[in-house]
């Protein structure tokens, strides 16, 4: 296995370098493709390590959402791990904010990936996430069916938020 790989754009919630001026319709797919390409080059165990890298760089939940989280609002009930998600839209651009229980770094890493893929996206871009996202990332094999279902629940929750 050797050294841990470092993804080129895991720095807070900033979009991937070089992708900021792309056509809007291609932005989310380009980000997703870049991460999928990196994951495809890894063994399942290394994919889990990469998720840990992403989890370590996930921004803290803004204080304005902490009270809602503490009240149990915005929880993704389809996931066994306590996951809370908000979408904030400014000038037709969305940003995903989230809290994932610290004892679940793989889930936290997945949510961090989604946050980066969807950074500054439009609602319709969120709706266009592929239904086979977990498989494209190679996570179904690495995590197993039950955890993969929880991750799919997170994607579905984000898409439902984007509809409203």
C-alpha cells in the first residue's frame, strides 16, 4: 500500500483548481469525474484511507446551524450515523454545510466529497447527481451494502433539499 495519496483539491470547501471557470453544466460532473478517477486507481482499502483524508479536511459546522443540529433538525434518517445537512443558496449558487458524528470518519469523508463536488453549484446540478454515485466512486465494494445504502440516503437527502 505504501504512502497515503493526497487528492489535489482537498482544501476546505474550495473548488478544484482549474475548474472554476468551466461551463456550469460541466462543473459538477468534472469534479465528480476527477474524484472517481482518483478512486479508480486505488484498492478498496486505499479508498477508505482517502475518505479519511477528506474527513480530516471537512470544515466545521457554522455556528448558526449548531442549535438546529442539537434539536435534531436536518438529520439524515436514512443513515445510521448521525448526519445533519443544510443547503445554503446565494445568487443561485449552493453550498452544502454538514455535521457528521466524529466516530464515523468514512461517512464524514463521503459528505466532505459531496460538499466539494457541489460547491457553488446550482440546484439543478445537485438534482443531476448520478444514481450510481456510490458505485462510480468505488465505495460500494469498499464499504459494504448497509453502509452504501446509508451513503445513498445522504445523496437523496441533499437532492430533496435542493428541490425545495
